C-alpha cells in the first residue's frame, strides 16, 4: 500500500512538472480585474464624448440611423477619440498583465519567460492583429458602427486560441466575450454597452474568480 501511494505521488509530480513546462501558469486574475476597470473607464470616457458628437439617442434600436451617423465626416473626431481611447485601454491592460503575472510568477517560483509564455503571446496576437487590421478596413469603408462587435469577436477568439497554453478559465472567458460580440453585431446601436460589458464586466468577474481559485490560497 505505501508503495502504491509512492507511485501515485510520483505520477502527480510528473504531471505537475509537465504542466509547468507546457502551460503558462503565472497569469494573474488581478490583471483581468484591472483590465476590466480600465475598459469601463475607457467606455465611460467614450460615452461622455458621444453625448457631444452624437446628441441623438442612438441606442433606440434604429440601426439605419446609427449607420448614417457614423458615416458622416463630421464625426471623424469622435471616431479618432474612440480609437485613441481603445489603444490606451489596451496598453494599460497589457501593462497590468505583465506586472501582476511577473509578481505571481515570483511568488510561485515559476519562470517569468519561457516557451509557454511565447506560445501564449503568439496565439493571442495573431487574431488580435488580424482583428485590428479588419477594424481599420471597416473605418476606411465608413462602417464604424461594426467596430465594437468586431473587436469583441476577435478578442474572444484570441483568448480561445491562447487558452491552450495557459489557465483553462481563459477559454471560457473567450467564449463569453465572443458570444457578446455576436449579440452586439445584431444591436449595433448598443455597441458601446456591449463593449463595456464584454471587456469590462466579464474581465472583472473572470479575473476575480481566477484570483480566488488560483492565487488567494497561495497568499
């Protein structure tokens, strides 16, 4: 019996070593929480700006009116402001991911940069870059009202693609955000609200759950 227990412990140790070598386990749930907060702040800034450039309540479901408003050249300033805000949110979110992941790796004694981390970044940024270029194409064709759902869909797919090399919860977050993006593509007048929910609320919820599940017990 003691011999069998020793074999089980050896198998668990081997499995743990394999997981550490093939998966990026340093990802911190707190980075998701902060990314969500930054997204909500960005969405709030865009909403305030929208009240100035789009005084009409474009959340009334009149999608044709929304298309006409976003096609007008007088709203180019609003589009530029939204784009810059989105870039700033992305940079702040990435910085929070780096900061909290490095801190989490040091706390757990895990490598900060390895083959798994490279795989996560490669699989994450391929869909992200494709989605970013597609959004620029949409803006070029004056289809800015589709940018919010497209960013959600491509970001969700990026998370799903990268989840093979990190915590499994990232896959469910990606699926949730992708679904939100698909719903937003039907109700384009509510794009900012869907964007805030997908990038803000879902990030905070999943980040908090990940923190409680994987990090709080190690504190």
